[in-house]
């Protein structure tokens, strides 16, 4: 048998008050006396009253719920960002609901529709690797929803954006390899249309130029972060007349895959080929040899994104606020380089 859900009417009957008086008391209406409020609240606790949050949201035109859309919930990077967002907004009375796009633009759009139907107050969005058109986000913005994008952003919309230290990270990683006397430095990059990927390639290129090392397009590969593409790229590089003596990657999972491939060929790391990654995933310190990586501070990215959202909701900044915050990272040197 289903248990009875306690309602405002139940509290009103027990206290001999009207339903409207109980409702106003529970919402801290100034026209209700302190004594009545105290009595209603005490009874509500005793009866285990659970407010109807959806109904309250309709009354207040706010649900105090925020939607987060991320590409892959299994990646520690995104989990840490979500943690940063949640800890920041929950302190101010907001809850978060998380949806995964699974790197599919269509699913990303469907997630937005579901969140709209559930009346979330704002959206945090990290786009998929294949998102090239942003009409669904532009439509959301035109409807007046607060939006904060992070990591993979919508560059053209006048909304707050929080990104990693993309250019500086690859510049520092490449410079580190050069300081280790590496001359043939390959780069495993991401899709060309992603702003983060372009910035990281630029950081790599500038570091080479500043040290008088010629840029070789054959040593740069743009992939979609799939292991099969990493395998094919590595084999292609190994068949070159002058194979790379170091490989710089824009994501740790690719670097870890490369370490496995290099070891399978009987090559020594870092003596024959050095490897560096970007992100400092937890696995970077577990793999043997440990992976040199550039830490992105994902929790901080989430915390900054959360602060932007609170500012939007409290109208401290306008919905047309075009601002980009770069969370500065740092190099972590391990034995792979």
C-alpha cells in the first residue's frame, strides 16, 4: 500500500488553520505572525511534510535547479568540473541535474529540450567534439535563459565562457621537450574546428618557432580522440624516414595510449621517444612511466562557471555578458619526458 503524502491541507487540519495561512507561513510571508510561522514549521517537521518543489517553482517562477550538459560523464575531467559547479551553486540553494551528450550533437540538443520542459533556471554546456552549429544554443539565449559554456565553448555568443589554459599549456609542454633536447616533436591534436584544439596547436607552433625548429605538417595529426586513430597515426609516424623523438598530445588518454604502443615496439621512454599529455587525469600518475602533463585545474573551471551562473541569476551581470575566463594551469613533470 502506498503511504499518504503529507500535504499543506493535512497540516491545516491538524492546526485548525486555513490552507492559505499554512501556505503563507511556509513561504515566510511577512503578513503571518512569528508565532504562527513557528507553529506551522514545527508541525510540518513533525508530520514529515515535503514541499512540492515544482509547484513552488511555478509560484516563484524559479525552480532553483540548473542543468549541466557534458560530453562524457566517465571522464575524470568532466566529473571534476561538475563537482566545482555543484559545490559553488549548492551553497546558494541551487540543485544541479546532469545530462550526458555522449559526444553526439543531436543528443546535446535533446538534453536542452528536456531541461527546458523541466523548467531549469539556467544551463551549463560543454559541447560535443562534433558540434559545429550552435543554433540550438542561440535560440536558448534569445529566449532569455542564463547560459555558461565551458571547455568546448560557443565562441560567437555573448555569454560567459570558462576555458582551459590552451595556448599556454601546449607552449609550455613543447618548450619542456625542446629543453630535453628533442628535435622531432610530433603533435597529436584534436578536430580543427574546436577552438581549444586550434589554440593548443598554436601554442605548439609558437614554441617551435621561438627555438628555431622548423614546423613539419607531417608531424601534426588532427584526430577525433579515438584509440584507432591514435594507433594509425603512431604507425604512420614510425614509418617516416626520420620518426619523431617526442610526441606532444592535447589530451592525456591519447598520451597514455601512445605509451602503450611505444612500449609494445620495444622502444624506451623517454630515451627513444618522450611523451607528454594535457589534463593530468588520475591515470597520468599511475601509468608506467608516469606521464608528464599540463594540469587544467578542472575543479576551478567548474567553480568559476558556477560563479558566473550565480551572477547571471542575481543580475550582477547581464545576459549579454561576453566574457572569457582562462583558468591558468601548470606543468607536472614525470618520467615520460
